[in-house]
């Protein structure tokens, strides 16, 4: 949420906001289970789509929105998997 608020306050272009939320999803997914990381990725997508791309929390499911959903989820899960591998919790 802080990443989305920062992107909005800084008036970042959409591409930069996606990168910022992707980094936040990776960091949020790190040191969590895969399922929690998946939810973190979903939340990052929802904040971007609902508040940065659209207004008033409106979620849309256009093809580019679904692409971002998959990317955010994969980035967060990758963070979780890297942490699990690093700590030997495979």
C-alpha cells in the first residue's frame, strides 16, 4: 500500500508505478510462504489497477490487467521461492 501511495504522490508514469509495485511485491513475498506471496502479488495488482490505473478502487480485467496480475503474482512468488531456497526450507 505504501508503494501505491508513493507512486500516486510522486505522479509516477504507469510503467514506473508497475515497477515500484513489483519491487514491493517481491520484497513482500520474501520470507513468507508461497501462498502468502501469491496474495501479496494479488494485492499489488489490485492497488495498481484499482487506484493508480483506475479510480475509486475499480478493478478491471482487460488483457493488459491480467498480464500485470500474472507478473505481480510471479514476482512475489519468486521472492518467496528465493527466500526458501536461501534458508534451506525447500
